C-alpha cells in the first residue's frame, strides 16, 4: 500500500484503495468509513478531503484453499418477568485459514507468506546474497468466492479485508506435496463483500 494518499485525479477502474479521508457522500457513498478497502470507479475523483491510499495487489500463487467463518456472541438479556430466555446478537468474530503449497520459487520472494515470519536470503551461485527482512507491511486479502470477470451475465464475488497471518509450516516428506497453513484474523476495518456484474 502506498505511504501517501492520492488527493487528485480519477480512480483507476477495478483498483483497490484504502480510504484516508471522507467529506460528504459524493466520492464515498454513505456507509463507508476511513480505513475501508474500496474498488476504484473512474467516475470518482480524489481530492484533499476525499483521498485514499492506492493498494498494489499481487496474487499469492501458492495458496490453494481458504476458509472463513463468522460467529456472533449470544448475549442473554432475560429478565425475571420473561418465561422464555431472551438473547441479543453481540459482536461478530471472523476467523479463518488459508492453505498453500510450499513452492521454492514463491517462498524465496520478498513478501511471501514465509517472509511474513522469517528473514530470507537469496544467494547467487557465488554465494553473494540479498537479505529480505521480515515483511510487516499491510496485508490485504481479496478472497474470491466466484472469479469470472469475462463471461457475460456472470457475477464476480469477493471479500476484501485487511488481515494478518498467524502461522506457517515448513517440513519435508517423501512423495508428498509440502503444504503450509495459517489462521487469519481481520486487523483493519470490517470486511466488505463485493459483487461485480460482467
């Protein structure tokens, strides 16, 4: 994500942005909040009072599965006069996991899932190397529920959220694809699910 918010020019269609400032509802419709991740609309123009941080996206090519669950607390509100217990819905907890295959060509890349836990060094044939420190940058997850941006009449569906990974596995076994998995949690604004018509 860019360190400086964009304050002029039109949005790039389909690009992701993190809202920095909001004034009125001309650029950001009612309901959006500072910190929300939004999808670019070329009809919208940035200003100093309606700005956003551009997000550079790259696909995590080693991920082959994800799962996300939502659960709300059950808060009892029963009083002595009630014959049946009463409850209200509390805060929603989102937990999930991502799974992938340990592929060396991806593991060695700065910003990989491995690099979010360990420093990595890429050595040349003569053993000169470049060290990548642990990547602590913002991690924005775009979780596709249906990915089809081409077929007319289809709807692309995806959830966008700022997340953190809380695990990684390394290991080896004969005749077995080496996999990794991690629990994930939302650490930024509340997730948003987008439905994009083709």
